[in-house]
C-alpha cells in the first residue's frame, strides 16, 4: 500500500505539499468507505482565469464512481453552481450541495476548494473565489457531523480535507490559502486525479484501472468544457501535464495491485 502512496505523492509540479503525505491514509480511506451504500463524490474547481472547471478532479471522480458502483453503492456527484454545467453530463447524477439533502455513508472530496482560516476560498494563485466556491465545504462538514466517513483528496493545500494537516500547512507558504476543513482520511497527491485512481484500485483491484477508459474520462471532461489549469487550457492534459504522464502513474499503481 505504501508503494502506491509514494507514487501518488510524487510532486512533478513542485506544489510543495506532497512531503506532508500521511502514509496509511489510503488503507484508511478504503476501510472507511468500502461498505458504504450511499456515496457522494464532491468535485469541481472553477478557475476564473479560464472561465471553466479544471480537468483535475472530475476524471478521478469518474473512476471512483465506477469503483463504488462495483461494490454495490449508489453514487452521486455534488458540486458548486459554478461547476455544475461542467460536471452534470459526466454519467453520474449530479446535485448542488443545497439540493443534496440526503444522508451519505461516505463523502469523497476530490480537488474541491474549501475556505481558509479567514473564511475565504482561494486558487493556488491566491485569487479569491469564495463566491464561486459555494458552500461545498460547509456541506461536507455537515455530512461529517451526521456520521459520514469523509475522504479528502488534494494537491495544493486549498482543498477540502486539508484541515487534517492544518498545523503542518501553517508553517509553509501555503498557509494563507490552506483549507481549514478536515476529514477522516487525507490523500495528498501530486495531482488529485492520482488519488482517485489509487483509491479506486485499492477498492476494486487492478482491473478497474483501465488506461483507455481513464483517457476517455479525461476526453469526456474536456468535451463538457473542463480545461487544463496550466497553460492555455486546450491540451489533453491535467495541471500542465499531458495525458502520458498520468497514464504512467495509473499503470504504476496498477502494477502494484497485480
């Protein structure tokens, strides 16, 4: 398991958070959610500069949705108003937090921005996107208070779940944007989608990690309007890295599960 955690914690983009990865979190995330009958996957990070949701998050969410469905769970996406147009057509029932009034056994937040200590939500460039972020973090906190097992997956410190390592983040240059909302199990990754791939693989075995399907997931998110967060947004890429980089990570995770 730790070999997989080391793979997803590689930091090719030098984001500066991966050294805070908590080994053992992947097993905890699996054990805490594998028996869930109703799962919410919170995703969608809207970038004002691109006027679109980014490609990190939704592809990993799609992989996770297939995994939990294989385990017999019902799965829904929960997202913000700003991201809803980009998320709702990805093959999974999608709700706004204000409409997702059910109780969920497990909540997985993957690349979903949350508020920092000052009550505002920020991009990695320090842009204030509080109004665009909606109330996803408050919704996750409510579900947590009602007994849901919460998994956070992030790569920049500003995502829901990063409050679990708030003390460590407070000593870094990410402190001003660090999300205050904690979780039960936190996967700190070089790219958030990698955490989705890893958790899906541990839940269901190597067969769920089909690289062709994963590439199709990325293509589908781009067809829905999502864009690569770095550069002009147009390439088949996530966080500035073309698809072959992500395929290599997926294949290495898959190899560990054989």
